[in-house]
C-alpha cells in the first residue's frame, strides 16, 4: 500500500526468507500490490476467480473502530462475492 509500499520483488524475498525457516514442502504464495488493502483483496479475488473472501478481524468498536476503520467491513460492503470475517 502507498504508506508502506514495497516492490513485488522485495516482498517476495521477505516471504521466501521467512518460509525457508520452516522447511515447507507443498505451498504457494501470492503477492499482489495495489493502491490500498481493500482494493488489493478485491482485485486479487477477481483475478484469481475466487469463490469467497476470508479475512481475520480485530473486531474493534467505539473510538478505535472510528480511528482505524475496518477493512473487513469495507470488503463486506463492496465485494461482489461472499466475505467471511473471523474475529482473532
């Protein structure tokens, strides 16, 4: 995202270094840079022809929700496919 943007190559390198520590054998990664988190998720879901979008949420309320907003809520309001939000 613009405030904390990193190139696809830099992000892939970070993910690759992280995964190497755990010795996974069967996995895939997807890096999708976009204008903001919501648009990135929506565009990736469309481009990958996803059936559903699943996201975790903090479940913030009150002033914290007002100040930080909610990506999950934005996705639910703007997605053309079902969204499942899990409170962490």
